[in-house]
């Protein structure tokens, strides 16, 4: 999977499941603010990404990811691992 | 206006309600059924009282975990009956017998002795492993209140993320011995890939401390808590099915019961029913509960259910045993019960004796429990109690006969001495308790997905909280711990 494909797929599922406009997802945007996440719904995001990409994300890892760019890199690394 | 409106009068709802009412809050507990109690319900047939979901508890001796919690709930003076110290549980595999003793060193010593007397050699490594295992259980029990007492964050979540089976493999090493120490764990769903070490350790730890039956049935716990709530000025209302949470400006304002017959207003709302059912009660339009959360909860798997045979025995023929009996076909089968077992005879059984109320040496009631899977019941999913048809009755008869046959192999006095018996399936359980798929232990916790399967009590609606066996821990101690976690940590700002 190329980075472009991964970005498109990630944005598509996040926009759909968190009910936000896809245009509002900017690479350097803050994930929590954009998707209006609290400590509960972060788990929903982790579950969604794990399920979509077949990767495993630890709680300690997710707390370090702030922007969408960082999230794409993180997923890409996991997918290619 | 109530301070707390609680949905579901099972153990969790009543315990939480009792604690809050005792503190001076106005509490209302709503139950859809005509009777309170949930899994604690008993039923009476021809003068005989039978338990349903309740059989025995662990850790009730002075200073032990359940004792500490039940003291606060004023439940210690019920007629508890301690099971035999040197054999509170018996595990039977083929013609081999193993006994579980109270006390962690006693437990380990007895298991090793029995292992040898059943003709097996034990390596030094495995013998040490059994002691190591016992000490580990002891430590888990010693630290059980860390979560409640705000101790520097305990390693509870780490243990939720570790597989129990792998821990046993690494510690005890011998597969047959792993079967033995797991042989009484029909109080949980043994699933090698997913069962968290914490769930396994916390339950086994409490019973090894001490094990107790309740003379006169589990319903006394529910009745006592409900009486207490009423004596503190609260209400426990039956035949009150919550049909909707009324959300306004981001908070729940009221609960609608029986399709709008009545609305009950409150400040804080607690749901002790299955989380999926809780979320179904929050209208979707304009709700603070997102669809992604609803979907995630709806997709969580549930543990298996139980087929139960409640037998009424002739007077003075079947000796009372002050221990439970677990029967397994093979050592390997013990950790395979979570997978559908098409052959009924390959399923494990638990046998529970009712304490004689007249001080007699003989029991009048024995219950047999056996895993039963939702997939084998889906064709009757749409039916109601007493109206499921002949095929269902035939299936239950077949299951009951096989259970009784297997039990009689170990309790010969049963032969010809069963006056009558009653059966129930996970469907019965679903209809009386609201447990989704009639699940015995609620949502399946998965050590690989601990963040997603061990649920938080708060929701995205600030005055809606959840509790009950589906959240964190199941069983009497587990549910009580879960209720206390909410009681101690719920940040109920409006009160």
C-alpha cells in the first residue's frame, strides 16, 4: 500500500465513522480536535484502525500520536512491518 | 427528582443503589421483570427452592476481599456456609480425582500430592511452578483493592493484557497439571487465545482463600439490598421496563418506562444492563453517543451460556457434600469448552449441592451446569418462556438425560432417587435476566484487545454511567468490585 492510498483510506473511514467532513482532515491537523475525541472515543479510533488495517496498536503508542501526518506514518510503519 | 436512577435490579444495580442510598442519596432502581435479582433469582416448584445463576462465592472470611465489600453492604450476617477447608472443590477427569484446598500453600501441596497419587510423575520445575502459580494468585488477591484505593496505578491493566493460558504454560509447563489447576474454572470462560490473566487469577484467588455457599439461596442477597434501599428512603420498582433515556441539551433528563407510561426524573443515571441494550435506549437523533461507539459495543462477543438441570431428590438418600464437583472428559477438554462442542458428552459439568436447611446429612437438591452455545439455540431465538415448542422440549430432555447420566456415574445415589427435575437454557436466562445471548459471564474480555473489551463506566453523556458484569469483572466478587469502582470513583458533580 502506498502512502497516498493509505492516507485516502484513513481519511475516508475517519470522516465516515466520526461524522466529520473529509476536507476538515488536514495532514498537520490535531486529531483530537478535528474528530472531537475524548478518552473514550480514542478507543473507538484505535479499534477502527486496527480493524481496517489489521494492525495492533498499544495504548502507550496512541498517546504519542497528535497529528494526522503522524498517524499515517505510524500506520504505514505497522502495515509494512 | 431522584439523585440516582438505576436501570436493572441485578446484583450490580442493587449494590450501587444500596451504597448511594446509605450515603443519603435518593435512589430509584427500576426492574423490567416482575422480580428483582437478575442472576441471583431463585424459583420455587412444588415447595422446593432452586438457585439459578448463584452457586458459591470466594473470599468471605475475615479480612478477605469479599468480606471487606460485603461488610459495607451489610450482607455478612446472611446464613453463609463455609465449604470444606481441605476440599472445597473436586475435579474429576476420567477416574482421577483432585481436591482444591484453602490457603495458597495448602492448595499447591494438595494438588501436587493428588497428582502423584493419581499415578503421575511431576518434574521439580512443574512442582515449583504450582507454588509459583499459587503465590501469584495470592499477590493478585492482596492487591485487589489498589484500583479502589487510588494506590499508584496497579498493574491490573497489564494483567488484563496478558493471556492466562500462556502464563500457565510458562509457569506450570505440564499440560495435564494446567488442566488440573484450571479444572474448577467453569466460573469463567476458558479460552486460550483471549482470556485475560487478571480475570482468571482474581476469581481463582478468591476461592482459594475461602469458599462459601448461601443456605436458602442467592435471592436473599437481592432481597436484603432492596430492603436496605427502601429503608433509606429509596425505591425499587418492578415491572418497570426502561424503554427510553430522554436526552436534552447533552444530558439525560429522565427515563421513560413501559413505553411512555411514566417518566422518572433524576440527576445521575446508571445502567447495569448489557451496554448494547443501554445504548439502544438512547435515541440516535442528535445524541452524544456516536454511531462508531454503538457499533463497537454491538460487535463485542459474549461468553457462552449454561444449560442447567435442577433436581429434586428423595429425602434422606443422597449424602450432602460440602464441596462442588467438576467433571471433565479429558485434561485437554478443559480449555476447549469455549469452542462449540457438538458432542454433548464431551462437555464439562459442574455439580452444586444445596445446603440442607434442616441440618440433615442429606441434600434434597443438586444442580448440574453445562456449557451451552448460542448457535445451538438461534432457531428458538424469537420464542418466549413456556412457548418454544416440542422440538425445544425434546432437545432439553436429551441434554438433561446426558447430564444426569454423567453425574450419576460419580454420584450413584442419584439413580432412581430423582423425584423431579427442571431445566433451563441460555434462552431462559436471556428472558429472565436480559443477558444478551443468555451469556453466563457477559461480554468476552480479550487480552489482545483489553482497551476495547474492558469497558469504562462513563459514557459520552456526562450523567450516564454503566456498571454490571459486562464492564470489568464478572461473578459475585467481580460485579461487586465493579459496582464499588463506580461508587468510589464516579465523579458525580451534580450531587
